[in-house]
C-alpha cells in the first residue's frame, strides 16, 4: 500500500529558519511549595534563551525533501501494522493484526516493535524486528500483566494491578537476549491512590526502582532514601524520572515552574539533599491541570510541552465541549543547551480547519530515535477511532507534514 499526498503549499518553504531570540530566562533559587526562597543554589544561575521556529503552513506528505531521516513511523490502518517512510512517503503494510492498540510500543533505539494480545486469560507478548524481515516472535507472559514498556533496548517491563487502588506496579521484565522473564524477589510497596500517576523509573538491568524519595533494590529489598531540598511539586507529586547508564535525572513541575537536576550519581543521592534548578516557563502556564504534562522522549533532557495561554479559560473549555479545544502552544525544551523553542503550533488543530472543533486535545507524542522529529495523532472528539490524521514536526525547521487517516505509535529504524 502506498500513501502519497500532494503538497498544498503555494510557496516553497525554507529548509531552515534563523531563530529569533525573544528573551532570556534566569533560573530561580530553589523554592518551597509556597513560592518563597528556601536555599541558595550552589551553582551559577543558568540563562535560558527563547527562540521561535514558526511554520507558515502545514504540508501534506509528498516525498518531502526536507525530511532526511531514515526513521519510519509505526502506525495502524484498519488494525494492520504499517511502516511509513517520511522521506519518501512510501508505506509498507504487514500481515500482523493489532486489535488492542494501547500496548503497541516501539523500542528506545528504534529496532523493535512490541505489542500484547489477550485471549481469555492467556496473554502473549509479540516482538517484531522489521529489519530482520522475519515474522514477529510470540512469548507467553503472566496473566496479570496489564501493560508493557521499554526500560532498555533489550528489556520490556511488565506491569500489573496488584492493589485495591488500581495503581500499576512493576512486575519484572522480559529479556530479548535470553527470552526469559525475570520477576523481582521484592515488590515495590503499594502507593496511596493520589500517587497512582507516578510510575517508578526502572534501572536498565531491571532490578532497581527509582521514586523521587527512594531507590529500592528489588532483589534484596534494600531501600536508599533520597532527600530533595526542594518541594515544588503539587499533590499528587508531578515528577518525571530518567535512569540511563547509571545516571539519574529528575524533573518536576508546578503550574509555570519547571525544576530539574540532571546526571545524578548514586553517591549524589545519598550524600546530601538534592537541590533542583528551578526556572519559570516562558509566556504560558499549565494552569495546574493534571492532563497538561510534558511529552517525554527517550529521556527528559529534551522534551516538549503544550502550554496553555495564561489568559485561557481552562475550566470553560474542559467542561463544555462546545467551546472547542483549550488552545495551547507547543514548546520544545532542551536542558542541555538551556533553550526553549516556540513552534507557534497548536498540535490539536487538524489540517482541515473545519474539523478543529471535532478534534480531541492531543496528549501524546513520539520523538524519533535520532531526536529530529515529533509525531502525534489527532483523533475525533467522539472516541479514539478513527484517527483524523498524524502530523510530524521537524524540530529544527518547524515544518509540519500531515498524513491523513494514519494512527501512529512511535518510530522504527528499518
């Protein structure tokens, strides 16, 4: 099957746009929950620049020459698995049928696609490596498994609902190399219901779990306490955690404040209270609504955020669908180079403006393995089927291309 769409732009679009620095943001001293200064940070203040990369239009996919990546979008059309090359516009359709779309995930390195099927009490994990040109392999997994996620390029985490609160709990991992499921000797303690949205970050060996307040060894049951010098998260806590190559990073947010600390070692966590760098988000605020959260890629060093305009009437839009979607503007945030990028883009607006009031607010997004692109699917307001379209943003130029009727779940390197 081939998906090709004509370019709708009447003018050519430049491959790059010179960023215009709008302002510079300073990090704040660590704050407590009330907003008062609590501790003086030991490191110099960091300046964040704000740039703009605003496209004049969105483009239908037609072998768009500006997209040079060889990463393919993982998608479904009529429940059939497809891979779409964003450089050529060509689509490969496979015989694999995926009925339950939620647990369809692509690996961190872009090599594998994994999904789960349910047949009564029998649950099966399927792993597909498109570059091998072989059929997916299937593996039985525990019947209590409710979802899966990648914790490393060769390990898939299994999650279940072990307690009365319905909070998901880590239940071990499947190793692609050994094809064996490892379940830890010790379980993570039950959480109260206000913390159900906070899943732990699992170490790459699958045997340790990280929360903002502790690290638990799932083999021995030993617990190492973590002491944060700052408390800027609301209740329930809004933390995002990343554990890669024995390095831990923490991010927290409250309304228009973003707090973070990168590349912490185990000794950093045990020796003294951790001081988070705290900065104010530019121009927009989250209005303290739980569903406005960062879009995280393979780590939290570079991510995206749909920020609500500070003057927007969030309750009115959220409660009454007749008011349409709550307007947002998409920002890219890079903590390595201290930069915000305003893409002047509301990701929930379809290519056809007549469909805008019938679209759901977009809450998901997928960064390509090379970090160049962000893809998301816009759904109808009625339910999550059928998809209206998938859009792909070039994070360098701000160009957006549109693929009609496609539902995407990530990226793969064929």
